[in-house]
C-alpha cells in the first residue's frame, strides 16, 4: 500500500534532515515514526509466544479496535 501526504517546504526539509541523520529513506522514516506513534499511543502490551511485539500482533490489535467503532 502506498499513500501521499502534503508537506510544507519547512516540514519537508525537517523530514529529509531526520531521514538523512538516521540513514533512512524518507519513506522508511515516516513508516517507523507511524508505528512508533501507534505503539506509544495505544501503550501496546501485546506479546507473542516468544514474548516479543510483532507487526502482525499490532495490526491485529488495531484492526480489532477499529472494528469496535
């Protein structure tokens, strides 16, 4: 899946600088930021059998929460 967002010139420069600082593409920087925000906001405590948070667990949790609405 892909999407686009509109950024001001200042926002674009900030995003580019952040991505370069961490040796990421701008796409990867936004992707990481999105998932970190989701984890923080929902204070996710989902654990797999190995005791690790997985992307699939997060997606399942978010989909279940959205289905409740």
